[in-house]
């Protein structure tokens, strides 16, 4: 029997600059009649106890989704680690007693429906404070499970060490890694370019998740 899953809020990271798409919010691009963000929310809402969105700028542009919008707590555009820290800070302030947070990129339209369960199983088996997803021989460190207890360490890395590489930072903690198959599609496919949007339209027809 699978152990009971601890309370796990989910953080969707939408703080990217979308420079390869000429700016704007990548998660608001449409695939097969739905925004990428709507697809990501649909994949996670049954796995997480609640969802929050990390985004900078005017939060009202995401009002239709009804999610708390949390801006980076570190000044300047500090990348996805700053978004993860913002989520951990929000949980520490608003959900005392919650020990774990899932993070996922908001521009991933095909996230697996067993993401939270498998990450928890892996971190439990390894007694790890971080568990991250992988596919196709590649890790995806922004898609992972984080102990809220890491937030002060992460703040120090960002503010004092000026450290921004997600994979290098997670390596400090010997994370558990969980691999997913890439057929019929890679569940961690993300839309970075206009060509990726075209490819996502094709993959949506293959998606049975």
C-alpha cells in the first residue's frame, strides 16, 4: 500500500521572460484550444492540495485562473530558483506546518498525472530533501519536490552567493531522481519557441493523459 501523501501545495513557475517568443507569457499561449497554463493546472489540481503561481509584473493578467500569484522575493530577474524560493516563502507564511512543495514549469502542457506520488515515493526511499523529475536521459530540476526547510539555504545561495543554476544547487543535496518514459510523448516537453507551439499541437493529439 502506498503511504499517505503529505500535504503538498504546487507552485507553477511562470516567471520566464519568453525572450525566444518576443516576450509575453509563454503559459498563455494556446494549444488545441486551451492555454498551456490551463493544461498545467488541470494536470496538477488533483495531485496538489492547492496551486499557486509564481509570476512577476501585474498579477491581474492571471485573474481568470483564480490562483494566488506570488512574485519573486529576491530583487532582479534571478531565474527559477527565485521563483521556487518565493513559493517556499509563501507556504511558510501562509501554510504553517506544511513541509513539502511541488514545483513545475507553467509552460509544460503534458505534465504526468503521477508526478507528485512518484516524487514523494522516491524522496521517501532515499530520505532526500529534494526529488526531481527526469526523462530521456535529462533531468528537469525545476520540476521537483522541495522540503520547505530548504528555504533559508536557498535564500543564502541566491542573495549571498549569487547562485542561480538550478541543477548545480540541487546537486548539493543529492536529490532523488525519478525518470518518466518519453513515449508516446515526453511529459516534460515545454514550449520555448514558436516551433515548439506547433510541435505541441501535434503532441496534443497523442496525449491520452
